């Protein structure tokens, strides 16, 4: 039974790794070659076995229906292949176990390094965009609220990332691997709980990474039980690695150095290529920021804007007097001073003219649909926003500045 379980685990893990959509910069993206076949399989099993609508999307992406059906397919495929393997080929369970643990160890090290460096360089939890800074708290979805909260603190984001980088490094060496696995389990339990609690759409993949850490802890269970429960310290005796016994030890060291170098290249190359080592300070798109409508020469009931926002990813976002927001795709023609905005949900494109004052966006006018708009804008200094300008306090004395603290619902104990 153990032989079958390890073979099943190896097959399932390998198939999941090479078919899960994950963009690499240096390492080949094998899923691009394999997923057309597996997405056809998802479509077939989804419509035939699960009675999904004929036009359902079989794309295998994070937390999509296609990914859940794909995972079901992989479970069935892995069971069948492991059974055939066990019946037709006699393979040492020790070698299968060691190969499985080796693949999982290096894959987890790579993923922890990538996620960790993304946090260290603020490419994951970046500073909240201007439109989010001026969105009412109750209008934010839980996932956006969480990302915005973490993104507002460089130091905490750096700490989270550094922890994951340390886990990645500890996993690569025998003497520190157990500590890396234990810390990694704590990290991933927290990630899984966050993803489920805040409805963040990487639930299945986070659960997969956690399950891999739990597989890695298996060789250490007897040692941990004796040391922590029985309180009878015993020597930590791990199996000698024989799965690659045909490779001389000095060659193994060289291969390991190459793998570590490849991992570092994968983790550092995106930031190096974009010259971004702090996502909060990356080069912004022209006119990025928040603007207050200070004067409206022509304000229709459909476009009674009080604020507009230029998003760094190329969006023009308006906020009306009743706090409703509408986003448009944006292209800026600096030669002719034109803002081309696209209402992509309606597939309609509008052209607005703009004027500058002191090199800042100052005047926007044009026609949207049947409405003429003509607004004067004043850029808001985001450094004055408390969330981005909060200072550190060792004591609570600064709270005394609020004269109505005891009666104010804005100050909580």
C-alpha cells in the first residue's frame, strides 16, 4: 500500500506542477505545451461527468472551474498510472519516496523564493492605487482590503517575503531542511487561512503547496514524536539518497549549484529586467494619481464626476457624486493631448481632450456618448493621506491630540 501511495503522489505532483499555469521568466513554461490536451480533457469530463453547460470555459487557471475539474482528472489519471506502474514494474519504494521528496523539496524551494522575492521587492503587495485610497471601506471586497492593508506597509511586506526566502534556502540543505519544513508549514497554513477567509483566488494552489509541505514532514514524524511527545531525544537518521546513486558526489554538488543559480535567476531576473526593486517606487504611467474636480463647466446627470483617477496600469476611473466608480481603458496621446478611453463592458471608445497646467493634468473636455463634459481638475497629494503618511509611535501619547477621543467612534481602544 505504501508503494502505491508514493507512486500515486509522485505522478500526481509531477502532473500538477507541469500543468498549473505559472509564468516563469527563465524556466520553460511546460504548461503551454501540455494544457491544450488537458483542457480538452477538462471540457470532456466537465460536460460528460459533471453535466456542466456545453459552453463552460475549460481553461486551467487559478481557482477556475476548469482547474477543479482538472484536479479531479489528475487524481483519476494518477490512480490509474500508479496502479499500472505497481502491477507491471517493480521499483524500490525507497527510490520512489526519495525521488518524490526531492522533486517536492526543490519545487517548494522555488515557489517560496519567487513569492518571497515578489514581496521583498513589493511586486505582490504593492501600495494601494489612488482609486482604492478614495474608495469607502465598506465598498472594498475582502481580498482587495487585505491586499491594500498589507501593501500599505513596506516593512511588513518585506518581513513576509524574507520569511519565505529563508524557508526556500533552508529547504535546499539537509541540516536546515526540517526547520524549513516546519516554518514553511506555519507560513502556508497562514496563507491558506488568509485565502479562504478573505476570498483570495489562489485557494486550491495554496492548499496544494501546503499539502506538499505535509508530505515533506513524513520522514521526520518519528523523530518529532519522540522528541516532542515522548521527550526522548533520538538521533535524526535520514535515508541515504540512492535515487541518483549513479551520479558521482562531486557532480551532484555541481548540479545543485546550477539549480540554485537557476532559481536565483528566476527570482531576480524579472526585477532586474524591469529595473524595479521596490514596486512602490517604480516608474509611473503619465498622469498617474488622484484628481479632484474643482470646477465643472458642463456636468450632466450621467457624468457628475467629483474625482477621477489615472491608474498606473492604464485605466481612467471616474467617481461620481454618489460614490459610484466607472473604469475605462486608457491611452494617452501626448502629441495631440488626447485621452482615449474605452468602456470595455460596452465596447465603446470615447475621445477626450486635455490641457496641462504646470505640467499636470488640469482640464478635461469632450463628448462621452451624447453628453458633453468639461472639467477642471486639481491633483491630490497622496502623501497627505493618513494610510500612506502614518508615522511610527512607541507610545500612545499622540492619541491625546484627539480631544473627543472618549466620545468618538473613529478612535478605538
